[in-house]
C-alpha cells in the first residue's frame, strides 16, 4: 500500500504480485503460441527466432501494470487490457465482479458499479489466485477489510463480501 493521492489523504494502492505473475505467464504462453503457429507453417526467417522471447516479454510485461489505486476523489483500475479512472462520486457500490481470465478462483474480484453502466468495472488486482477450500482466504479477508474501510469513508455501499474475492 502507499502512493500519492489526489487529495489530502494518501491514496491506497492495491497490488497483487501473484496475479501479475500468473497473468504474465498465461498471456506470455498464449502470445508465444500465437507466434509459433504461423512460424511453424511458414519457412523460417532469420529474424523469427527473436519473436518468441519478444512476444513473451511483451505479454508478461503488460501484466506488471495490474493494480488498483483508491484515491480520495478518483479510483484508478489498471487491468491487463484496460485502464479506467472513475470519480469516487460516480461509484454507486462495490459489488462482486468477474474478470475475464482463466484462474483457479474463476476470475472473482471486486467490481465498481458506476452510474449509467450495466456491468461493474472489475479490478483484477483484487482477484484471488488460489483455491480457497470452502472459505475466503486470509488475503481476501484482509483485502475486504481494506475495501470496506475505504467505501465507508466515502459513503459507498458495500454489496461485496470477502467470499466474493476468493
């Protein structure tokens, strides 16, 4: 946690190194496969050997951006494919969300329900990347408390439970 905020109080930054590494490995693998398949069907070129590590590094590097920054006036969600900045005043509730990735937890994460948008914005940094064997993990409970405290401080309803985080 830490960082600089957009108001008087410092922002709370949520990072998940396991999610970053898992997403990096998963997308790195698929990027490598997508490079290998066309290369296997075409005659080899002298530069084609450089594409494999480049594809993997590019896909893995993209995963290092995954985080959630809870500021006093803005929420910034850095997911693998998109970055979203939401005004805190526009957040209607914290709800169960689902990121579109393969993970043991099924992509369960916190979602930020925004006025005028049917689906919540998922926050990949809040995903649990482990099997929980019937209950929320210790990390999920800690993250839930952090999100609950932040939501209460900003008058945002919580429709999220620790079990929704994995």
